[in-house]
C-alpha cells in the first residue's frame, strides 16, 4: 500500500503539465502507479487524486473501466492468450488448454509462486501472426504448444528479463519535452484567435 | 535487403506502389537517421512553404479517405469545425483493436516519424494547436518507438516551437490507453483522453469536429490516414490520385488472416484489387491452406457482415462492397476454410463485442450478453429451436429493421449499408449481432444440426378400457 515515490511524483507533475486539464493525465498516472507496485493500490489512487485535483472516487471510477489495471497482486508475468476470431481459427483454444495444464491454473488464475497470471485476451492486433499471445504486453507470434513450453521455461530461468520487464511497466521509453523546445499548454478558454500560421501566407 | 519479413512480422512487401510502407524494408526504419535519409520530413517542408489553406485544399482534392473504418474523407472532416472557435485539437486514433485489424501498430512500430510528420501536416493545414497521439495501452513497443521518435523529433526541431524556423508551432503529446476496445470510437477516445471512463458520448453532435476534447473543435484521425499525408505533400495530388480509383485513390493496408497460405499485411492499390486477387493471388496470400475450399470471409474487420465465394470478384472499394451488403471497415479480412465450425467462429466475435460493451446503452449491455449466452448454448449442443429465433429477436432489438443486404434489382431491393438503424450510441452493440446474423443467414443448417430436437409424442389416451 504505497503512495508514489518522489521520483514518480516528479514524473507525474511533468506528465500533468502537458495537458490543458490535469485530469487528462489520470490514465498515465495510474500506469505509473502500477509500474511502481505491480498493481494499483488504494493509497496510490488517493495520492493520484491529490496530484490531479479530483476525488479518489473519480480516480477509482476511471481506473476500474480499463482492463490493464489490476487491483490486487498479479504474477510477475501476465500471459494474455488471444482468443478472438483469427487466433481461434488457428488453434488458440488448444494453446490456452495447454497453458492451463502446464501452469496448473485456469484462465484468470495466478500460480502459487507468483510468477504467472494467465488471462484470456481479446484481439491483440497481430491477427496475421495467429495464434499469438502477450507476456506483459510483449508479443509472441504463431505459437505451438511446444513454443509456449519453451517460453515459460525461458521466463522461469530469467532469460528474457532484458526484453520483458515485470508486470506494471508497459513502455520502457518515456516522452520528454525539453522546455526550450516545447510550446507549452494554454488553457482553452484563454484562446480566442486562430493560430498565427493561418494568416494566408506560407510559414516557411 | 530482400526479405522484410524477419524484422517486420506480418508485413509482406511486393512489387506494388508503396505510399505508407516504403521504409518497411529497412531494419532501422524507425530511426530519425533512416527517415531523413529516405525523404523524411520533406513533405512537412513542402507543406510549410505554402499557405495552410492550400495544403488543406490538396488533402480535399486528393480525396484522402479515412482508414479507420468509416472511410470519411479527411479533408472534409477537417472542414467541419465551427467558424471562429479556437483552439482546435488533433487527436490521433492509434487504439487499433477491431478483430482482424493489424496495420496501425505496424505503422507506429516501423515508421513512427512518418506518422509524426503526418500529424504536423494536419495541424498546419487545419490550424490545430495541440496534438494528442493516443496509442492502444497493450502496444508496448509501439509506445516506445513513438516516444523515442518524438524525443528525436523535438531535439531536431521538427516538433515544438517554431518548427523548421517557421511561425508554425505545435506540441505532440504521447498518450496511451489501458485496455478498452470501445475507446476506438472517437467520442469514447476523447472521454478517455479527458481522464474519464471511455464511454461514447451521446450524439449529436455527430462529429467531435464541432465539439470534442475539452468542448473544443477536435479532429480525430486514424494513424494510417495521417501516414498518407507526407507522401501526398511530397509527390502532389496528381501522383496520389493516379493510384487507385477516382472514388478510392491511393493505397490501403489490408491484413489477411485465418486459413490462407500466406497470412500477412499487404499495401494494395485501392479500388482495383479484388478479394480473389488478395486471397488467391501469388503475390498475395497464395490461396486457401491445403487447397481447401473457401467457406466464408469477413471483408472488413469483425463488425463487417460476412461474404462467401460469391463475392470474391468484388474489388476492394468502399461503395461496391457497401452495395453488396458489407463494408471495408478497417482493412481486415478473416478467412474461413471448409473445416471451420461456423457457429463457434461466430461466437468468438460475438463474445468479443459482448465483452467489450462499455455498458452505457442497455440494448448492447444486455443484448450483447444475451447473444453470447444463447449462441454459446447452441455451440455446446444445448440449444433449442427457439434459441435461433431468440438470437434474431435480441439482435433486432439492437439494430431493428432491414439488416445490411446487397442491392438486387430483380427483387426491387436497394442496398442497406452499414451503418443501419440501431438503438445504441455506437457500433459495438450492432457489431455483436453481425456475426450471428451473417452466420445464421449463410449457414443456418450448421446451427440446426446441433440444436436439441424435441419430437412431439402423440398421446392417444391415458388408459385403455378393458
């Protein structure tokens, strides 16, 4: 149960500063909290509410809409096996069945050692590479049950830590707008004129 | 480099005109060095050297159609903003999640600078003051590539204050979601971007161009649509319209998945390439796997009514596919061969839409779930005759009246296009019924074969006398 660390508060403020309305940063701040703790804690939601200037109920309301946010601990690796049409046509049911057998859990469950959470996922935009899955949102394509076994072995042996961060981290690269290059945010109500480049002349 | 396949999974190049995938052959296509060395940001330079209105006019006269699903011309969309209301925003829809669709993720992962350049051209042409680039939450690598590209582009002076030394200034802010299909609907996307639950807004207004992000005029464009703009600016309207047809110029990225020999993403010439070319052509998918017969295919993403071999000779062109009772949607074809269990295949799609319903409209929230449960029962062999009628009844409460069908002069029928009538705000609800309707209409016997038959037992008399 933790609030955001000082480093994450600094990041949160930078993110909030990019939007004309602070609440727009909510989803990205929830990602930040999940990156810190592996799931979203109550304290983190209270803290985010303070940073954004909304009630914690509003934060909870937004957070619970989105499937990627977890409100209790999940495995270090969340394995999402796609089951929508293209993957189903190419054998994703067999893959899911195999994963359940191998991990000894049903879809939706977490292994007792806390390493894996298995989920049934919907279309992941890799339909030509069916059947596919994601481990912490990193793709694996055209998997056979044997490929899945090899993947689980690699994860257990920590052979993929360079590519796949623990659950919570999505993108490992952050946008950073240098203050001297950025335009900055202007409140919508303070703008009444068209942008200067719409003056009928070429900008260059 | 001959094979682009190894480092760009899904994409299959070919000897065809390339507008948006021209850099996919390079392993380092996503870096600013490769981008600039291959003509990158030249389209932006060309645009900025002309008055903004003329750039907007070019996009209009080139008929750049929206590549997200509805196929609405981008230049006209930009012009739907109310007079004298400022500021205006650009929101990029990179929330690709329609079943079968795989193209925007490739464009973001393989050529993020091309997308950034497209965003800048749109902001310049339409007078948009800030751009929010919304990427689907589950696409970690796309987010990383775009973040890196934006950092590079800011450092090089292509984005931000006084771009290329001109008086054009705009910020591009990277934003991403957290898992919700419905957020691909443009007003839901805006709700999500405002930090709310991603539920579609009540219409009218029908376009966020009138009232969108923070109540301001907002243009929402798809990734592939914007990725077309750099090429258009560099090569001109005539070059653009010389590819494809008059009503559908340029190219389209099409993902073909399912039971074909070479599933993949192809950039095809718009309007002229037929479904037969795509499914059977040697330069495309190379036929159905194991030389099996084609049973059915979904021509435009999970929401599109299904086609069979009868429609193979239709070109990949919006108005003709519309007249035949379906839509091109998001450029996604899913192919089913003769081995496919049709009711089970339809269930995977209906389950998707039932699961992704945001819950705002009752017909979708309740009806989608009903459709899933009833269909699931039928697939499991536990359905009855009344279940098939019930499926139709529930479906008609989500989208009443004529369902999309092909025009047929002999029968005096004019085509019913998608969208049709619906009792919901957005298309998630009707989309749950589309696979059920298509499968039941085309393959009713497969449903009937697995329902429980109750035979009438004739009772003559309870007892007999002596």
